[in-house]
C-alpha cells in the first residue's frame, strides 16, 4: 500500500500479478490491507510521478488468494495483538480453509495451540465485521454513494445495514444526510425493486416533503403533496393515495386538519412544532426564578451606566424585559435593539443574574459579542451540538442561565427553536430579539413570524429611529423600502452619500458594472478593500447576474492567476480566493457564513488550507462542498452578517426573487455603503412585491389550538 487517505478512501496500491509485471492501481477503497486479493476494472493512464497506472472505475475485494497472503492479511492489524507468528500458526493449521472456519466453524480455532479464547473471539468478530462493513461500503460506493456517507450508513445501521439497504434503499434518503431520492431510486432499480413498490412511492412522498422543507415549508396540503410526488416519479406514475394512507397509518408521515384542509408533515417537523408549543407553555407556567425589587430604579441605573436616555419604545421594552418570562423585541435598523440589549445586560449585572447571549450563526454571534462586549455563542455551540447526535443541552441537562437573549431570531428555524426551548430551565426567562421584516430562516419554518402572529408571546416593537441613525441614507432607505417606497439615491458628487444606484441595460451589463465597482470605483472613492470590506449580493445563484457568474468574473479580475486551483461543481477554488463556509462545523470552529481566503493547496496530501480571521483551517479534497467562492453571495447566505459595503444586483431575470423583504435584508447588511446595480423595472418590482413566497407552517395553528383549549378550560373552572 503506497498511499491511503481514510476520510476519502483515495488509495494508491502496488499489486503483484501472477506471471506478469506488478501494476500501480489508483482506486477508492475503505481500509485496504496487504495480502488482500483485488479485482479492478478501469482506465490506463501515464502519470509523470508514478508512471503507468490503472485508474479504477470498479473494484472488488476478495478473500486473500493464497495461504501466504492470508497470513499477511491477518498480521496487518485487523486484530490488535495478533502478530505474524500467530497468523502463521492459524494458516499452518487450516490453510486456505481458514476463511470458512472463521465464517462457519469458529469453535475449531481452539485447535490452534496457544491461541487464547479472547483473541480467538476478537478475530472472529473483526473478520466478520470487516468483511460485512467493507462489502457494504464498496456496494454503496459502486452505486453512487460517496465513501464518507457510506461510512455514515454503516455507523448508523451496523451489521444489518446491507439487509436494510437492499430491503428499502429509500431509507438512505430518509436517514442519511446528502443522499437524495435520485440516488436511492437508481440503487432501487439496480436491486430490481418494482416502480410501483410501496417503498418507492412512500419514498417519493417523503422526498417531496423534504424538498418542501428546503424551501422553508413545514407542511404541504394533501393534494399539493400528491401532485408534486407524481411529478417526481415521472410519467404515468402508479396511484399514490394508497401509499400515502399507508405512510400515515405507519406514522412515517403525520396528517393534521386545519380549517377543513388536510396538511401532511414529516414526523420530525410535526414533533418540533408540537414541542415548541409545549415548551412555551411549560416556561410560561413557571414563575420567574428572580424578581427586581424596584424595576424602575433598576431601569434608571442601567440607563445611567450606559450614559443614555432610552426612547419611549426602548423604555417599554426594558421594563418588560425586567419582569417577563417570555418576550419578543423587534425593530428595524437604527431603532436601538443593540442599545436595549446592553441596557438589559447592565440591569442584570448588579444582582448577579446569569445572562447567556446567542445568535443563529457565527457571524451574527460575533456581531453580538462586539456590540455588547460580552461573550456570545452560536445557538449550536451554546446547546453543545454533537454532529449526528443532537444537543447535549436539553431538558435533562438544561442551560445554566437566568436569562437567555437570542439575537437575529428571524433566522432561527423550527428545529433549532425547539432545541433552544427544550434546553431552558423552568425558572429562566427568554428574550428574542430580531427584525420581523427580514427574510425568514433558511431552514424550515417562520418561527418569529408565527409567534408574533399568534399573540402567544408578549412582544414590543421598537419604531423610533434615533437621530444619529436618521442621518444615514442606508437606515432611511431601509425604512422606505420596508414601507413600499422607492429608495432615494445620493448624487455621485455627494461626499456624505452612502446609498447609490446605478442603471444597467441588462444582466450582462449589470455584472460588468459590478466588477468595475468592486475592483476600481469603490476602492478609489471610499478607500474600501475589495477582499475584506466589499460584499456583492445577488438574489439568485444562476444567470448572468447570479452568484456563480459574478464569482467567476470577480475571480478573473481580482485573482486572475492563482498559484494553484481546483474545480468543484463547476466553480474554481484557487489560492487567494475569498471563500465562504456553508455549514456549521464545530470541530473546525468555523460556521455558516464565515469568510476566509484560500492560503494553500496541497495536492499530495489532498488538502486545502483556508485562513479564517488569521487562523488556518485544513479541508480534505472530499470536504470542499463545505466551501464556496464568496466574492459574491446570495442574500440568504448573508443573513446575520454585516459588511462595510454591499453591492446588490437587481435584474428583471431574477423574477420571483425580486421581493421587498429580500431587498430590505440586503441593504441592512451594510454599515457604510450600499450600491444597487439595477435593470429598469427590477427595483420597482422588488419594492412592490411585499409578501414574497408564502411558507406553509402549522405552528401558528397549533398555538391557536392551545389558546382555545386554555380558554375553554378556564371557562369550565369558572
């Protein structure tokens, strides 16, 4: 074995061949061991370093082909403590029959003199586990499931994984992140599963709901679900109604009737909404674990310590925060949400009450920490998330705090809100702070909107814009956009201007103007760095003015000749490129939305080094789907982040993504400068389209049912 990378399975082997010259094989293999017999099919190529190689497209691992090879295999470390001498004894006693002995007659190992019972048992276990596990890994890899995900299947399902996969390959899409319906369906066809098989039809229904969840929905109407699942199955699909009834009967899906309409949910989303309702009721039913003897005096001292005179709305919010078990505070830019949080922290500091600060993303948590001077964590870190295992902080091991303040709560999805509420101790208070007019969470649900609409949680809206904020064109125009009014652009010669608009005849011209703005005009006029200060935002990924094309053009202009580069999913990742982390990674301590730059690419080690805030972080080549070029990003990906300047593309081709809430979210990401590059008609449409796409959720309806029950119970008691 010349080289093997366990996390990817990328392997270079030197194979001995009977009566022929040895050959170098490049393949993807789980845990190869010397002495094994390999059968490979692939393509020959000449490598400058290694010479002639066979690059495998399919590999089969067979039991060792000779007694000598079998001895090498047993001594290769399959069982700790079993060395060459013991391996030789086993082979001398049983020869080529040893695999059969290990599989069917392990009691005969007692015939080997000096072999201890414990070592014999461990050998049998390891032999079977290794063979079964590798058979599954190779089987799944050959059918389009990557080695990392195949290992996740093996870890989750154990020895019965192969039987489970062959009985219901759609369980892969249901339970293994990253495996979709298409992969499972292709595997099912290879296994001979009929197109009308119930497992396939139920799998299509589940996949339809998963895709709806990716669009933000927690539920679909029954008729909508059936129609979209039929489209997923292709032309002339078999009847789906019996499969849906079966899935409901087996609790694979959950049905709920609201206002005479049947809604269908994935169980985890139905349970999460029910849990949110239950946990809110639990928290509201238990009195506060603390009280301020004189709230007004405490409020005055907190304001004085910060040297401020709270606006009426801030004073009302602060007063409510000192006495409420549950409270939502909303407000747009310039309304003093951050100042309010600082005042609450000052009020809670004197009696020594414990306050925890959290936000949904790493960048939002960092902003919160910078603005308050206190430690703030991502919700996942606060709840001690364990990848694949959920959260360590929960009902049996709650958070140690008297008050939890969650900022940017509009970004908190249904599943994360459930986990947050379940981790709060009975006597603690919860303060949710956010901007109700921003985009909803990327994940399923619209928790903040549903809570506000339900009236279930007390809420205070901050509406006064502070005088200093009123001087900002960014703040003024954000509120104009929110009211459905067109923004007012500064004149080009205005030295105090911070909100500009530039016309473009079409998406191609818009893209060209954006590149010029980022590379030349903004740095020259405002002294801002294209790499660290300016962020380009687009509503969409595709198209001439979409994120992918803008990244390609900006890469070519700002980093035209990197020392090395890789292509992933049609996008370049080159040394020097600006990149964004796409998901929370607790082991590396990098989080969704974090920005970094590629410092080095090591092709021999198959790693990429990215520097985040001066700290190098290594990624394997198989882990690069966690990164994306970030000269441009979608508005959704910029949620919770703040930049010195944003340049926003708005073109008619952006279609249904031209929404007021999306534009409002984009411009409120900027501290110092906003430039809108607009195609005629696109800006007016974005401002006019107020609601955006409707999300289908049942949280508000569940909260209403709870209120009706409480009202009924109260009337009966009276």
